[in-house]
C-alpha cells in the first residue's frame, strides 16, 4: 500500500512591513512522502514572503510541470511562479517563459556549488528573482514542526522574524544578484 501524504495546518499571522501587508491566513498543506520537512517549511515561508491574495499552492512535486505556488490571472496565465529548492537552469528558464514573474527560494547543502555552476546561465532572465533561505534557519524550524502550527511572521528590510510560541527566530533572506 502506498504511503499517504501527511497533512499540516498552519495558522499564520503575517506582517510584511515593507509592502504594508497585515493579514492572517489558515493554510492546509499536504506533505508528500518524498518531500522533506525542510521543503514543506520552505514552501510556507515562500508563500508568506510573496504573499498576495491570489496566491495558491499547487500539487507541487506531485505535478512536475507546475510550480510550488502560483498566481494565475483570469485567463489562467501564470502571473507569478514561485518555487523552493535547487532547480536546474532548464527548470528556471521554463518558468521564465511561462510566467510574467518568477521567484525561487534557494536552500540546501549544495547551494554554493549550485550558484557557481548555474548563475551565469540565468543572467539574461529579466523576470527572475532568486533568494536564499538559510539552512540553519530551516533546521531550527524542523525541530519544532507540528501538524498544527501557529506562526507570527514579520518581514522588514530583508529580515524575517518568526515566532512559533516555542522559539523566536530571525534570518536574513538574501537576494542572489546575477550580474
């Protein structure tokens, strides 16, 4: 019998001071058996950092042609393609062709090597933004993950502050400059 996805619920109190966004969200996410906890948490963080009313989680890794999160217009054209992890340059180029705006949140133990190998291949993509989520930050979150989470998340001037009731954390969300 195939392993089932694990369902996580996250109550998010989001304050994005730089963009003037203050909202509460109830998220329900399925974590596929092949998905790591770090990736699940990175998806939640990416959703919060890019928040706009129209954002939706997709089927993610279950549906390889779609991003993790997207905003589609009324005609189903992808306005904003959002993904986490260390994608191939081909994946990023495909996203860039299919969406008006593309944002990737990079994390992982091979991040430095990924940047060295792929950075130059992406310089020409004008609709692409890359950011780094620190691996240590994700590891601290993994230690307190629960099927029902409550986060207070504040973003200002490139710094992310997160409180989950057990710990107060902060990290810098570093942009990757391609030029």
